[in-house]
C-alpha cells in the first residue's frame, strides 16, 4: 500500500514538473545535414578514433539509428524539487536501436550483475534500458527515443537556530578536569633494600610525574584500541555508504521509471517550446528566473533566515534569453535575444536609447584599428532605476520584500543620480591600434668556474599593445582636480592639457592622459588618434551608433599577422600562420531598438574561405593543429 501511495505522489509531482522547463535546446537537424553532409562530418579525420575498425560502437552506427529529417532537442529543469534533463531523438528504425543496445550488453556479459539488472524492459507502449553504472534511462517507442535522467536537487532547508552541532558535553569537561593538577604534590616513599643491605633509602618523587608515567602507558593502550575502533568504524561507514548509494540508485530508478511512464503510456508527445526559433540551425532558451532562484551561493550567507518563496511575479525582471546559431560557409552567426517584463523593457530602452556624445568622435583613431569596442548608455537612467533593476535579484534572496525596499530606498537616497552620472556619462570606447616592439633590460646572475656569482645586464625584445581608452565626463571640477592631484603628488607631469606619467613603465610606453572638454583620453598611442577632427573611421562609427548602443570588431587575420611579426613561435610558426589565414574577423553589434519587450545582440565570426561549411573548416583547422 505504501508503495502505491509513494508512486501516486511521484506521479503527481512529475505531472506538474514536466510542464516547466528551465532550458530548451532545439537542433534543426534537417537543415544542419543539408549544410554539413553527415558523410563529410562523421568521416572527418577528427573523428577517426570513433570510427576505427574493431570499435565496439562507431559514431556512424550510432547516428544512423536516428531520423535526421526531424529535430532533436535537449531540455530540463534545475530549479524545481525534482530537477531532470531529457534528450529527445526521432528514430529511423526501432530495431536498430534495440540491436545496438543488445550488442552493447553482450560485450558486458562477463561483468557482475549489480542491484540494477541491465536489461531491456518491455511495456505496452514503450521499452526502457538503464545502463549499469549510469544514472540515466533510455526509453523509446516506434518513433522516438529519449535519454532521461534526474539531477540532485539544489533546494536546501535553512534552519533558524540549529545549535545541535555546537552542543558541549559538560560531562566530558568534568572528567578531563579531574586530571588537572594545579600544584606539584610531594609524596615520600620508603624503599627497603635487599637482604644483604642494612640501609633503608628514603627518597621523594613528584606525584604529577607518577601520574604522567601512568597516563603515557594508558594512552598507548588507548591509542591501540582507538586505532582498531577507528578502522572498524571506517569500514562500517563504507558499508553504510554503499548501502545508502544502492538505495538511492533504486529510488532514483523508480522515480525515472515513473516519469517515463507518464511520458509514454498515453502516447509520447514531442517536447516543444514557443521560446525557441525553429528556423535556426540551433536555438536555445534559458529561463533567467530559474537562474536567480538557484543562487545558493548567496542563500548560504542567509541560511539563518527562514526560506522565502521566490517572487516570480516581480514587475521588473529579466524573463529569459534565446540564443540562435547559424553555420554557413563564410561565417558562423549568433543572434541573442534577452526578453524582459514590460516594465523592465521600458527601463532598458531608456538606458540604451541615449545618443553618444558627438565630441568623442573627434578623438577616435585616424585609421581602422586592429580591434575596438564602443559602448554608449545613460548612466543617469541606470542610477535612477537602480531599485527596479535590482528587484529580481533581491526577490531571490530569503528576505522579505519590505526589507529589500529598505535597502533600495537607502541607496536611492544616498545617490544623487544626476550629479553622480556627470562623473561618467556612459560613453566608453577602447581601441587596440598596433603591437609595438621594445627593448627590455634586466639583470641576471650566472656563476663562473669557481661558483662565484657574476651579475650581467641583458636586453631582450618584448611586445606591448598600443591601446587607447576614451570616455566622457561632464562634471565641472572633479576630473581637473583628480589630474591636479596627480601632479601635486609627483605622479603626473602636465604639458598643456596632456598629463604624462613621471616614471615611465616600459610595459606601457609613453602613457598620456588628455582632457579635451568633456572627453577624457587614456593612451600610449597618441599619434594614432585624431586631435579635434573626426576621421572617416569615426564618421562611419558615428553613423552606425545612431541605431546601436554597442559595436565591436576584432580583425583576427591582421592581429595574428602582427603577433607573428613581433614574436618568434619557433616550430609552431606554421600552426599560427594556418590559424591566421583561417578566420577574417569577429564582429559584435547590439541595437538600441526594443521589440516585443526584447533586446538583441549579434555576433559573427567570418572565415576567409567559402569552399565548405565553417564547421568542417574548423574541424580541418583542429586536425591540422593536432
């Protein structure tokens, strides 16, 4: 009866748990195999170890079991009381899968049979297989197969005042105190000499010495007994752990079979999600609230408080993120979309819609640099909406909402948004112009034939990056006073509106700070920057930033060529050259536009070759480097 009640409770839990997914990954296999033929992919040299003759199960054999004309998915839950994962495949032939499993079991025929027998279990509408030594279960019907596994729950109960661990045994203290000798006690002993002696010798010993000698002997016996007892206790502990693990494995197996029964007994329904993009090669969804609710690192510090249910209905929150991947011959693309609640979307639009300070473009590089990233947002809007932005994170902590409001009210009271925002308005750009060689001198010690130390001065060639960082500040006095402080403390030397380091660091080179109105410049490559007139590169960026709040590019090919020129890679030079010729650049862009309460971020990795899909190109490169 108890077993049936237990199964009923499990079934109820799984029925509700299966509807909630914290993540979902969708593989558009039909589209992928058109772009990357399976024969080319699975027959690649990188997978030769998986397809060797005599291999138990080859990669090709495994893949042919599945129907690649239908999508594959991975989904699961890590925040509920019953966390799980599930992989779903369409089958091309049910018999092929069973033959594969039977072949696998036959190869293990000589292994001892443990508590969980390794066998195919046959039910009315489906079959299951649980490999020995593994925590997952495979299940399938005529059309679909799944790999299903349960994970350890991360939910913890935090007792308010659990003092049992810290209880002091007062009896033990009293017993130990009985052996404490405050002062030395002298005791007289009379020892009679043998018969041939006519004298009796009297001498005095200290009572604590006698007790210490006795204690040493007792300790030796006790230590021997303790060692034996400890070994017995350890062996007993191991047996108990093995029994516990075996019981947990059986319970876990029972739970998995219950969940699988719910999935298959009335006909298997292919898992889907309205959050993913089915047209992408690979599309994935992550529930941000589940991530916040799993922040056990933060909860640990608050374990003295009673647990509080997460506020899933916070007005200002990040709902989740979708990442779509596309693999083409000339590039791999990632399109990321972050979904917000309506209230949060309005805040994000306010923060990101700020126009860049047009003065910064007058000091951008004269030529296109090797790499750059430029980011523009409203610091004032960010500070003004601090309490709303932190609402979701605070809601996940075991503190009451009213208590959280005290914290946010205090922060908003202490911070003057408008005044603080003038320190850093929200324009930030960084540029990598070039790699520069320089001579570095150092002292080394060698030894002559007589082992006498000889100090020598040596010079080697090193490489340093030429970098510029540009930001804006509209505060009337603070930047000037900080620079003046550097001069007064003999850290900086002023030359008009330029400030140089008094003690030059060879790793930085000639580093200078410039203040041009609202623009602050930090650079060791002043000659690479414009001085008051926007370059063609800056004008193009200014145009692109009207619709975007973030732009970035890394010219991988030119950067790698610069590195090769400046450094000696020895026998690895050919590998580095091959790498530099493979990829062209990496580009980033984040539009200001908020669409359907979502903001996006795009990344593209471009290849120099278009003769085959970039997946195969990458495998070729990996094979070459190996």
